[in-house]
């Protein structure tokens, strides 16, 4: 198993970078990547407008499955510290956009896939609540993803502010070298 965690970011202060890096390196080997605005624009075109240089981006790609073992690997103490620094970054940015992405390995016996928790909320309070709720999804995610489409390589969750819940949103699968995108509606994955 690869024990490297990937830490990608844009618009973090040196101090913020160091705190997150130090927390992660206590558990994993850290591969750090500082993104440029051009990187952000090309990799996340749905999130950025061409003039939005004030967006802060934090992505942490964990090399472990999103299950109870995750919190044995990353102690609750370190997990809480990671969450707290990201919440503090959002608090400091005020109304400026902060995109936070946590990526984990999938939890079914199907081929490897990633589970992505993607968060971009304007409200600091909603942002904090969403980050706090990630760890409580461990038991429900396996049930929600028991019926993902065949050959899925990525499942994206988003935080719905109106219901205060993380919801499965999109699954991508490969069939005959073609990427299919499914949307989760009424408990089913639809193309």
C-alpha cells in the first residue's frame, strides 16, 4: 500500500502550509504541490471564474480507505487538528471562497475507486459543520455506495447546506475506454 498523502494547495500562507504539512507528515510521507492559478483554472474549471484569484484551495489525498480503519491510522487527535486548521483558514478568509477536498480510497470489493468530499460553501458556519460531519459518514457511505455503477473510478460527495447533509452526487465509470457520468437521484445512479 502506498503510504504517501498528497497535499495540494493554492493561496495558503507559508504558516498554513507548514501546519498542514507537519500534521500530515506525522502519519504519512507527504507529497506537497503548490498550484498556480493556471493549474487551478485548468484542473477546476467549474469552480473558478477567470478573475477569481482570491480562491483558496486545499486538497488532501489520503492513501487509505474511508472506513473505521482510517481513524485508527489517523488518530482522532490528528484528524481533529487537520479539520481545525482548515476551518480556521475558512474563518480567516471570511466571504472569500475556500475549496476543500478530501479524497479517500473506496470501500467496496469492486476495482479501486476514489471517494471525494468536495466542499465550497460561502457560509463559515456551514463550512465548519460540513467538515465536522465527514468522519460520521464512515458507516453510511458503504451503504450508499453498495449500488455504484460497474467500473466506477470516482464518487463525489457534496455538502447540501439546506439539508445539512453530505450527499452522493456523481459517479464516474469507464466502459470500453469511455467515461460515463452518473448522477445520484432518489437513491439511484442515473446517466
